[in-house]
C-alpha cells in the first residue's frame, strides 16, 4: 500500500486502474472500516481509502479539535484489510484558498441529524462529492450506521448524475450490540457498557413490531421507554421512518419492508447514532 497526500499523486497512483473501489473515512479506523475495505477489495481492481477529518461537517460546539486521530493505526488497518492507496489530504488540498462552493441536498437531509446539527449534511455532501471527483471510483462504500448520511449521498449522486455506485454495508457491532464508531474511544469501560442501551432500545422496537404492534407512535414509545431505563442517556430522537426518512404512521407489511428505526442520544457527553431495520434481516 502506498500513501499519497495530493490529488496529483492520487491520480498517478490510479493510472490505468479499470475498476476502483473507494472507502472515504475520517480516520481512527476500526473493524467497521476494515469491513468496508474488504468488501471493496473483493469487488475492485484497486482500492483507495481516504482519511480526512472534514471541518465543514462539524458545528461550532462539536468535537472537531478532539476527534480521535491516529494515522499510524489507520495505515496498518487499511493495509491489512487490503487497501492499495491511502489518500491523506490536508485541509488546503481539499479546500484551497478562496474555496466558496457548497453542496446542499434537500429532502432527506432535513430532519433528524439535519435538524440536530444544522449544516452538517452540507459539509458531508460537499466533501463526499469532492472526494468522488478526486478518486473517480466505480464504487464507493459507506457503512449503514450513518443511515441518513447514506441516503443523502445516494440522493446527491442520483440527482447530480455522478458516475459511481454507492454501496451500503451493514453496521458492524461489538458483541454487546454497540455499533462500532470512532467516537466510542471517548468512553470509559463503564460508559461503553451503558451505551449498549441504545441498540437495545432499537431491538425493543423490532420485538414490539414482531409481537403485533403496528402503530408508529406506539413503536416510538416502546423505544423511548426502553432507552429511559438507562438514566445516563438523554434522547435526541427515536423514530420509525420510510426509505425517504419520513416518519411512518400505520405500519403495513408493505411499509415495514423498507422501514428503519433511527435514533440519536447522548451519554456521558458523547452523542451516538444508530439504526436497525424494523424487520430484522438475515
């Protein structure tokens, strides 16, 4: 694996590649990222992993300055998972002096994370489009943990006719059920154990649906009540949504096929997001 820091060097490294797979990350790689890289490796001739902590997707009071960083670890994880190129641009390479363009995706970006973190998805859409233009992959791989982000990227690619296939890869979880995340590094062992209550609340909603609950509001109440059992959590949102990220009412069998339980909550100063399909998938 080679490491490059400029678009020019990236293009040189990819010269002649027929089918490039791309995994964009903000670094501090873990098994979830490695799973994306291995999927890309199986489906691509050349695999690129980017590491870039994008300042445009952080709010004024968020954790940009303390977001976990470890390039040595990232290099090892990416190489062991099968990456060919590690692209590590600095802020000036991605946003040159005088940069003023912003990408805004309507609809799917409006609620949930978009409402809780104004401007967040503008920053996500902008950097993802720039990275796709830099790498020019056939496929780009994103984890399903950031479900709304995945929907935003898919809509942007479709609306702007970007010639890339966006591949969603199921969330990788610890044995406890906690979704793997770079921000999990903020937790103490006790906090990490308590954090599993979020995924447990999502599973409680799945169980309620399986037991016959079909009203969307009732399902939401089940999830909120389950999370409330862990007093350390403060709920931001928990909802059952359709593929367009719209809250569902009566959950028919047809609606349930594409429905997702999405949630965000804060515990010990760490904001977690998670999601599960309403109907468990194999």
